[in-house]
């Protein structure tokens, strides 16, 4: 250890230069991203849905909850662009209002999973030993069932609300994220700057948070974008299985589940929320893919 | 190799023990009072107490866990709370139906995905590659119920090509395709996304390697380089991905079988969860985890058998 330190002594201290290059690298990454058509398309669609999720009340032609008993299951027309559903509610208004729930759940669940996973990954990767082995076994066991099955198991017993869904997806993500974080911590742990901090007499928590963490942020950001995609996927599926958001919310997954009964004679009730959800998930995947490609290159 | 196998099998066993613990905790400890969950808010405390005693839920947790796991191993899975039939037969029958559906999806889509993945790698950065990659990636993102419902609208309601609700097919090939194609479609879409991407990545890596360059430079025909030299190595990681996907198929079966009313294990897990049928739920979920762990183990061992670096390292 001491020998490697000696040979690398003339290198500049990493503090200042690292910060400068990090800022520069961020701008470089953004510039490269906006040159990729796939990213731009994904970004525009994604921003559209985010803006919609926040301002849909001023965009929508009427309330997504307004019931019109004499206008049920009408096909798309000039007055109801996407037609009406089984209660005469305007499908266009419901599609616009349906992005809010999922765009609330997905980022919050991801944040929770990233925080938990980063903490677990840092500790297990940095200290290693018995705790690490045990935790990783547990992570393996956790990943031995499809996530949706755990969710079905837990939500059917605990009952579902927006909060339960957020916490559940966050908890399910924690082991997955921790495995990714651990793998990058294992690489960083043996680098010289960590050895230097150890020699300075810094304690474990300080090294983890102030030395290693700043150096693995890009890996964590990539993981977070991947997780947002999965969170949307999972949350929408749970709504569809009626284990997530509850009626009368205009949530897309829920609307598709409820509208299935009318599929054969009023497919527009299902088609439009399905297409909306498809554009959202594909846009996020386009973003994820581009971010991964640019960051890893 | 023997040491590697023993080590790998032991790890899988440890994983299974932990899995059983997780299932037990999630199904029996987490919900608190199971009698109350089953009977709902309107039952009296005495009724709740009675059902808890009847189901043996008043015994200590460790004793219940031990009981459950030992009788699971001996194949005594108890009987279903809501259907009043033996769990073993029920779960196994449904599981078999799911295997039929999953196998159908895999057989149909894996060759296509691997083929197109390799084509994308060969035409790297050309239009064909971009198109295949982009389509695969978009497919990866689509939840099963979105593809399932859209396919249902187009293929069975608009064109009447397939029935809206699927049953387990008879041996007749027409019946197989008619009943299985639609429920298999959402899974094929997902598998295509993963497998084609893996096949492409593996092939690209190998095509850039020195030994392939040597093979090309010594004048071997392109097809020989590809089939004899490159693909053997490039498809190794794809095997692992296919095994992992086969395990994850079961997860998407929950959704797909619900949409198409197909009597498989996913549908069973879903209905058992909604009706709080603990014996069925625990057995079915544990079986899924068991299958997943075994497929993963098999994939790892196959990988090691084909790749000396893993088995000796």
C-alpha cells in the first residue's frame, strides 16, 4: 500500500481538479445528449407528460370526473376527441389527468430505493466481510421472485394507497440498487484516494460519504434513470391489477383495467390511456438508453 | 468443476432458505392478524379468534414456519381456504398450464430475437441495426398489460383471429396457436427486447476480438468465421439472459393470465392473493422462486461447462 502511494505522490490532489472536471463533464454529457435524436424525442415526450401532470387542470376541456349519464360510451367526435367512458366521462380529459398519479409515484419510489440502496451498497461494499456476504445472500433471495409477485403478495394483505405503493416499490428497489452501488464501491475502495484518506486518519463513514460517494454519482444517476422506468412499469401494472391507485382516479393503468369490460364495443376507453402510457414508458427508455450510452462512453 | 458445482448448489440452497423466510414473513407475519384480514371489518373478535385457532395461527411464529417448510418439502401443501381442494394438485396443474404458455412464447421468440440480434451486430450502426435496437428497446419498456390489451383490441376484437379468453389448448396445432398466441404475445415482446439486445452486445464484442480478426485475415469465408468462430462465444451471455427471462416470465404471467383468463399459476397467485388464500399463495410463490433459482443455477452451470474460464477461475 505504502509503495503505491509513493509512486503516485506527484499526482495533483484530486479535490479541485476533480470538481472542475466534474462540472465540465456534466456540460459535455448534456451537449452530447442533445445531439442524439433518440434522446431529444424521448425528452420532449417526457417533458410533455410532466407539464401535463402539473398543469392538466388548465389544459383539460372538462373535469375528468364529470359524469354525463346520457353520453355514455360515445365514440370519438369533435366534442369528445377521445370519446366518453361508461359513466359519460370525457376520455380526453381523463387521459390528460391520468399522468399525475404515476409521475408522483415513480420518482418518489425511485428516490426511496436509491437512498436505501446507496446506503446499503456503500456500507456492504466498503466494509465487506460477514455483513456483506449475508446481505448479498439476502439480496439474491429477494431477487429470486419477480418483483410483481412480492408486490401482489404484500399489497393484497396491507391494502393499497398511494403511500403504500411508493414505499413498497422503494423497498423492492433497495436490494437491486444496493447491488449496483456495491459493485462500483468495490472498485473505488481500492483506489489511492481512499488509501490516502485512510492514512489521514479519516473514519469509515467520512470516507464513504465524502470520498467515495462523490466519485460514484454517475453510476447512481444512471441507475436512478433505469429505476424510474421500472417504477412506472411496476406502478402502472399494480394499478391495472387494482392493487395500486383506486377509483375514481383517472390513472391510466386503472382506467385500462376498468375499461376492459367495454373492450369489444368501446375500445377507445382503453386505447387512449394505453397509448399514453406507451408513449411515456418508451420516452423514458429512450432517455435511459441515451444517458447510459453517453455516460459509459 | 466439482468444487464449483458444489459451491454453486450450496449457495442456491441458502438462497432458497432465505426465500422461504421472506415469503413466510410477507404472507404470515407482516399482515398481523390474518383472521381479521380474511373475515374483514365486520366480524366479531370471537369469530376472528376462532378462525385463527382453526388455522393454527395462534401458535408461535417459529413453530409455524418450521411446520410450513417441512410439510412443503414432503409435498403436503395443505388445502385451499377458499376452494377447499388440496393445494398440491391445484398449484401443479396451474403451473403446468403456465409452462405450456411460457414454452410456447420462448420457442417462438428466442430464435427470432437471437437471429435479429446477430443481424444487428453484423450491420452495426447501419439503418438495420438502429431499427432493430430501437424497436427492441421500445418493446422492453411496454408493460405487459398495455401490449396485451392493444393486441386484444386489434387481433381478436377487430379481426376475430383469436378468442378473447384463452383456454389450455388440446394437442391440435390450430388450437395451440389460437389459444396461446395472444397471451404469449406480451411476453414475446419483452423477451425480444432483452434477448436481441444481449445477442447483439455479445456478437459485437466478439467480432472486435483478435481471434476473429485473425480468422478473417487468414481468408476464411465470412459464414465460417461467423458460425464456427464468433457465434459460439458471443451467444454465451445470451444463454444466461434467456434463463433469467424464463424465470421472470412467471412474473409477467400474473398480468397476462389475468387479461386473457388463462388458468395458469400467475392467475392463481393473483386470485389467491385477493382472496387471502394463504396456503395456495405461499405454495405457489415458493414454487415460482424455486423454479427461478433452479433455472438460474442451471444457466450458471451450463455457462461454466461451456466456458472454462469460469469453471477454473
